[in-house]
């Protein structure tokens, strides 16, 4: 119980939960305007954003295979968004 109390009083946890709630509201707004088959592939961009954040914020190693994987994801999302 002490861990739960400590975590629930952390500003980082509270900020993360607020961001999560805001993202859910934005996602619902997007889904009310865009077909699911068009909107959902953009969720995969979270992988690219997370990889870039790891590189920029935490100096994580960025190998050629990671570049290839993120590139495939980005090109896939672009291909889906351009499809009729």
C-alpha cells in the first residue's frame, strides 16, 4: 500500500495519466471524423516516435536494423494513408 500511495502522489504519474486521458479524447475525436481503416495505422507511428525519443532524450543506441524497421513502419503508414 505504501508503494501505491507514493506512486499516486508522484507528479510524473499524474502527468502521465492526464496525458493518457487527453490522448483517449483525441483518439475518439479522430475516430468520429476519419474511417477506422485510415486512422488506426497511425497508431504504429508511436513506435517511431518512441524510438526517436529514446535516441534524442536518452542517447539509446540506434542501429541500422532499427532504422530499417522504423522506416518500414513509416512507409507503411504513408502507403495506407495514400490508398483510396
